[in-house]
C-alpha cells in the first residue's frame, strides 16, 4: 500500500488527455492590441458560415505557437449575455479541435474567430463550422508551404 504515483503528485505538469492537450491556457489568448489590429489590416481570412477565421503568421516571445481571440459583434447581439455565450461556444469548439492545428502546422500564427450569424447558434453548429474552418486552414497552409 506504500506505492506512490509520481505522476499525480507532480504539480508542474499540466493535465493531459490521452489524445493530447485540450487545454486553453492564458498564454494562448491573444491580448496584444497591436497584433489584434494588424490581424484586421494585414491578415488573411477564411470563412465557413457562421464563423470567419482571420490569421496572420507571427512570432511570440512566450514560446506559444498559436494565439487566439474570439469576437461576437455587438451590433447583432445587443446583450452581453448573448455575446458571451457565443464566445464561450467558439472557445470550446476551438479547444476541442485545436490538435488539428497543432499537429499540422510548423509556423506560429495569430487567429481571430469572428461569429457572422444573425441568431444565437447551438454548440453543434459552431463545432461543425470550426472543424471545417480548421481543416481548410491546414490545407491552405500546407499548400502555401509547398509553393
């Protein structure tokens, strides 16, 4: 009964699922205002209704490979409750599908996910669009890398 599980006692290692890391830590959140503005002016975009992806290759000093921001428009969704729910759904869909990106890209990127729909979505709608969007991004990046 004196066996110790060293993995469960080590507080320095993050919790990981068997399929990979599904966390969304603070260092992966896009907070730099200049980079945020550069994404809107210089970034390339893809969209799969109701989500649009704006991305830009970047270098980060903290060692993260991807930084992400999520936006829901105030013009279409007047109450903060609705905007926050949409942003939560998009962050969760990204978090569950981010291994699609991390396993298939080599450069560092900054992302903004914009919600384009006129009504509040279900999680299934957002997740399907997110998967298609991330697949399209990986395919486009792998083709640009070859050229």
